[in-house]
C-alpha cells in the first residue's frame, strides 16, 4: 500500500462516525468550549543557545520531568472548531464527477431532470492551536481555519471564545487567530529556537486528536530540515515520532524546557493514522511569518531571481567540487536582483548572511524569510575563488493566487481558479510538468459548467497563448472576444474547448 501524506485536521461531515482510512472512529460531538520589536512585546520569545542541549527527562538534579513540562504548556494549547458551508460543485456525491458531463446534465439538470437544486451542507472541522500572547493571539495551521465561516476556540480550563482570522499563509500552512471577548488570564507559550534542536532530543506533541480532548504524546526529533515532502510550497519540517493524529494540526511541539519549537502539521501514513512519521513547522520559520500576518495580514517573501539545484555526486565530480557543500546556480534571470548583485550562472552559493546553504530548499526558505528590499550577503564559489556579493532582494510574485469569475463574467462565469501547488497536484493528480491555472470550483448550472469545465482541469492555453499563472488567464480572458479556444489538461490528457464569450 502506498504511503500518503495526511494533514491533521479532523473533518466531521454529517454523522459523528468518521471513517479514517480503514478504521471507523467514533468522534465525540464537539462544541469548541508589526516588526519584530512590536511582536516581541506581545509574544514571549526566548533565544536558546544553539550549543546548550535540552535537559534529559530523567535527570535528578534540577532536570526536567515530563509531567512538569506537560503541566507547564498544556494550558497554552487550545482546541479549534471551524465551520463552513460547502456547496456541491463539479458533480454529485451519488454519481461522481461523470455527473458533470453535459449528457448527464441534460437528463438530471435539464428537461428531464427539472433543474436539480444545488446541495449545501455544513462541514465541521477540529484542529488545535497555540496561544502565543496574552492578547489572545493563536498560532495554528492554515488548513485548520481555511475558508471557515465560524471559528470557536476552547481552552484547557473549559472556557470558550469566538475567534477571527487575522491572516493566513497557504504557502507555509500557517494561520493566525485572535480570540474575542473578555479574555481574562491567558497563558501564552514561550517560543524557543528550533535551530537548537538536535537529533534525538526529547519532544512532546500536544493537541486534540479526533476531538477527544487535550492529549500529550512523547517522541524524539527524528530529523531536521525535511523539504520536498510535497505538502506546501515552503518546507523545512522537523520530523518526529511523537504520536500525531487527525485533530493535532496546529498543536504544539515543545522541547524539554517547555518551549514551542514547532507547529504540528502533517503525517506520512498508509492508514491515515499515526505510523511514526510526523512533521512540524519549526518555530524559526513560523515566527517571522506570524509577525508578518499580525502586522500586515499577509506574507511578503524575498526573491533572488535564480534557478537553483542541489549538487549531486556526479555534478561534484564533473565540476571539481568534491569537498564543497552549497547550491548551484544553473541560471540567473535577466534583470533580477541576483544579476544586479553580480551573481552568475555556475556560481555555487555557500552562505547567505553567514548561514551555510547546503540545499536548494534551505536557500529558498532563507531568501523568502529575509523578505523583499532586504540586502543580504551571499558568499559564492566561482572558479575556485570565494567571493562575497551584497544583493538587495526583490519581492516574490504569486502570479495572482486565486481568481473567481462570477455570473456577470459571461461564458466562464462561476469558475474559480488557483495556482498549482503541492496540495492541488495531489488532490487532482496533476503531473509535475503541467502548469497553468487550475480549476478548483465550478458552480453548478453556471456558464463555466455548461462549457464543460471541471474541477481538476488545468487551463494551459487560452486562444493559442500560453497560460502560466492565474494572472495570465485573467488578463487574456478580459481581452478576449467572440469564440475562445481553451486548451485544458484533464488527468494527463489534452482537450480543446470552444467557448463563446
């Protein structure tokens, strides 16, 4: 059986009996009881020495005891219940995606179907979060709160609060909430330095799996810097074998000082449940993203403008880089910050602001976190010589993110498009080489549905012009007139659709 990556939000639809993989789980019904200087005034941040190990959990003289650590942090971890209204689109639960075919719509929607009404239902999801400041700021995963119409947060002491979304960052799967009402005495967690973690360090995972209530599990740090897992755009995960299950998403991973070092996010599993491989977003990555969301409601990432690759053994031998650890620049974009800063194709980036860059993922994350308009120091190896360049980073462009065409938009009204990302590629089985604008929603009975578009279609051409981003599609659609030729990739097959605007 193939292993799959699961995020840890427990979704309860309809009855409270949920089938997760091969297991039936009885889920209890649940009612969920700007700049760093400003951020540090509201968030307890501790700088942990990168050389001092976390105390062992069995030491006698002044060492941490598991129960003491759990008692210290459990009041900072909350249960999050989100609710959203889901409208049936792109097919029917009874008949599957084929129901979207025009032939079937004729019988079920059209003259013989008498216009079957769209179906709606309320989807309730459970997850976890961490209180990071006394003003009611809660850090969690984006997928726990994404598209939620109502959010309720329950504390360990039984108190419950409504919450509002301050900001979300799908690229890292982080989100920030703010509790409403008279908050009283909250117990924010102390944020530690995930860089100080060592392989084998003891960690505790705290959350609310399956909505059963606060749960503490123990494990070790199995690995650091896990990237290319395919969960989100920016990955630098801590891997742990602490038991993590659905509902743990957004919960705390803490060290033996009781400091937050990670936000539990996903597992790899063949069953959908815990199998010893869990991933948490490290605090060093989460903190600046949280600060950006608190200050601006969004995250602006740095951009270098290069094509990079890891150096495998064959490249090391071919390029004479036997003892070199770094990232190879296989291309430099014209007019990019990298070109302006003097970087060239064939350079090997060794360090960024003094930090070793031993993988493409680490460099990509470091540039993104540094942010636009930041000047960074980049040490490169060029023709056997170490050279340092100062580069002012640009701003990463998202390409438009998500676009929705409403009924007034004519031939493709009722269509929602998004940029392809790891989650969408997994959901719709989109090959890595296929890029464009992904159809993620088609309103039932809309012009887009009648045109034959389906969720999972990737629009790759529009009137013979390439579509690389949602913005490309939006601009081309705005200018188009008459009959439009749209080339889509549907489950690996190319298909032209002719649409009259």
